[in-house]
């Protein structure tokens, strides 16, 4: 496997290609530690095998289509009034029936691969000016992410001139939005035993009717865990990036 780095919008990415048969698919990671792990373990020998190894460990990556740099025209996507599972009246308290309805809705979306043409057309693109290449991948919309996380918009009973029909709403969800996981002490670059323990504990609470849906502020506090982890991961990333920079300058 061939590894190269490039910078896009201030973020360093690592693109991995096949030596012998480059093809149109590449794997792109923004995690230097994970990239170094790939090199150390010799994962491969092809893109499909590497993607499977990353998937098994819950390591985030993007499987991108490599193309020349050709800008596409931008068109605004249609936005729903409320993302995710939509609007609910003041005092709404979801129960197990609501959870079942949510999981059915979520699973239908995931199993059918229901990414719209617009989402695929306007998917994320990373520009590698070093090699005059662009890497394209599908990207979930904020609405689809909120559907996966089980987000409701619940009326507070207050007015908001910037809200839909001047209504103020707060968001509650069955699961934390990605931004809170990414900033938490659970985010170590792969799906660790601590991540699985958190997931199973939360799932058990839901199934026993003991789970309280959290607001986004509550998720922010609940997802802190060990406050030393982010600094440790940042240091590991810095060291891994230095090593990769010496091997593949």
C-alpha cells in the first residue's frame, strides 16, 4: 500500500492507494495514529481488505473515488422544518413504543442505503493539490445524522422570533450527536471496550424503560468521561504524524 499526506482546509489527511493497481478507489484518513497502525501491521494488500480491517476495529475512514479536480455547480438542498424525528409538543416524553418506532425508521434508512441523489452529488470532496487530485465521498446531511441519533425537537412553551412559527424548541435525543462523541473521553480513534460498555449500558437503560432522553447540553456533560484522554490522544497524534512525516515526507 502507498501512503501520502496532503493538507485540505488546514487539516492533514492521509491517502492510501494500492501499489500495483491504483484504481479509482482510495482510503482517506485524518487520523495519523490509525494510519501508522495500518503501516505497522501491514494491513491490505488491497483497498477492500484494508477497509474491512478498519471496519472491524471501528476506525473512522473514508472510501473515496479519486478524480481530477473538477468543481461541480452547487444547488441548495431542501431542508425540512425540523430535522431527525421532527417536532413534538411541550411536555413530550418518549417511551418504549416511541423508541421502537424510531429504530424501525432508522433501520429502514440504513438498510436501504437511502442516501438521496442530492447527497451523493454534493458529497464531501477533499482537494489534494499536491497530486492534482480530488477525493469524493458521500456525506450524510444534518437531518440524516439527527435521524440516526434519534433527535426530537420539543416545544418549550416559549416564543422565539427566529424559530419555526415563532416557537422555541429544545432538542432531546436517544443517542448523542457525533460532535459530542468526538470531543469526549471515549474518542480514542477506534471502537474501544469503553465505547462498547457505554453503548451497552445506554441500550440496557432504554430497553428497561430507565433511560432519560438528554438535551444537547446534557449530552455535552455526560460524554466527558476521563478529561485526560483528549490531551493524551492529541500527543499520540502528534508523535504519529512526525513518524509518518519522516517515512513519507
